[in-house]
């Protein structure tokens, strides 16, 4: 996926063929609640990693009042 190609294997064993298909550029967004389970080769592919926290009660009340 680094070069925007995906390899697809068609067939079984010695009769199989690999077809390389170009895919359009895209943005990949993912989430996890256990970042430590992700491998460094996987996380190293991302330019930005954000750690989010929950809203506290005061912030939720402020959001509700604004809407």
C-alpha cells in the first residue's frame, strides 16, 4: 500500500497469479483503545498519531448548553 498498489493473489498453489492493482490515494483513519498492542512497523507508517481523552462533566454541560 505504500506505493498505492495492492497485490491480489488469484488461484491456488502453482496455478496462482498475482495481479497488482493501482488504488487511488486515500486517507486512512483508525482508532484503538490499546495502542501498545500495535506493532512499530504498523504505527511507523502514520504521519500523525493523536491521543484523545474523554470529555469531563463540565465540558459536556458546556457543549449541551451551546447546542
